[in-house]
C-alpha cells in the first residue's frame, strides 16, 4: 500500500511540474515531503496535503493577471525553498508521529498546513481586494503585496483557508465523536489563524525590503529598473520563505499545544 501512496505522490508532483505550478527543485522537494507524510500518516495525511496544495494552487492561479506586482521576489512557480517553507514542518510532524505514535503530532501537522493554507488564501484573495491593504506597523495603507499588510477580504479568506484544512484534517485523522470534531475543527482553525498572524507580524518587522534607486519603489527584489536595489528594512536573509516557515512553525506549535490542553 505504501508503494501505491508513493506512486501517487510522484504522479501529483510530476503533474504540478508539467503544469508549471512547481519548478524542478520544487517538484523534487514535494516528492520528499509527500513520502514523509505517507510514511507517518498514510493516505489520510496525503489527502490533507493534497487539499492544501490543490486549493492554494487554485487561488494562486485565480485571476493571476490582476495580482501582478513589482513588489514580490518570486514568480508563480513554487521552488524548493517555498515548498519546504509551506510543507516541511508538516512533514516533520508526520515523521515524529511515525516514531512516537503520539496524537499531538497530528495536531502539529494539521496546525502547520492550516497556517500555510490560511496564509496563502489570505494573500491571494487579499491581492484582489479593491481597497488597499493596511500595514499593521506603518499604520497606513500600502501597495498590494506589501509584507505586513492586511485587508478585510484577505482576513476572511484566511479564516476560510484555515477552516478548510482544519475540517479536512480533523475528519480524516482523528477518531472523535461529533461534538469533539466540532471543537477540534474550531481549535485547529484558530491555530492556523495564529500562524497567519505570525506571518504578518514577522514579515512586518523582519522581512527584508529594498528600494529602487531609479523609480523609488519599495520591493523585495534585488534588482529593479535593471539596477541593484538598496536595502531599507529588515534582515537580509529573512525573505518570504523564512516568513512562511515562521508561519507554519507557529501553526504547528499552536496545534500541538491546543491538543495537549484539551486531552
């Protein structure tokens, strides 16, 4: 059965690569992450991973032409580092469950993917908001795509994204009665939102930003207007991948803590 699960991971990763949703490095890392989840949580864990990947890919592709911005560093293809940032923590929790059989690591797995999904749905739908997002530290409206900024549309999308994974993961991975399922779904949704909030705060404070010396625009890109940009904020190695990793780590930590508290 494990061989069939691994073949399914290979197939999905290759399809994502052929449809230009993953780069070559992204495909290779996605295979490793998928195998780790298959080993620890089996077909049910892979279904949760697929729910995250397919839904987040859909929202990333939805009205893509309207989301184009000169702020973000990378294009639509997820590379290896992006895949690690979004799925690496969940894969690690799956392996910990394989080694210990402690159900709290399932909570970490669900919390990590709920946070990643919440952040992705929030970012992709917030980029379509008709109103400019509000930066939580600068306390002013900024350009769409700016790290550390939120919008009402993006916030509600984040809630739904966290709920989607929380509901899918709880239903597939926990054997609890109906009232218990509702409680776990609510708590794992909250853990996903906590991770999303950490993403916003961490990005606002620490994510690197540059300014173009020609057009004076703020960007995450090292070059703009064919000139090298100048760093104006943050820590040089803290890019969007590091921020996303902080998001999923926080979601996983929240998920495990929540499970321990209610057990």
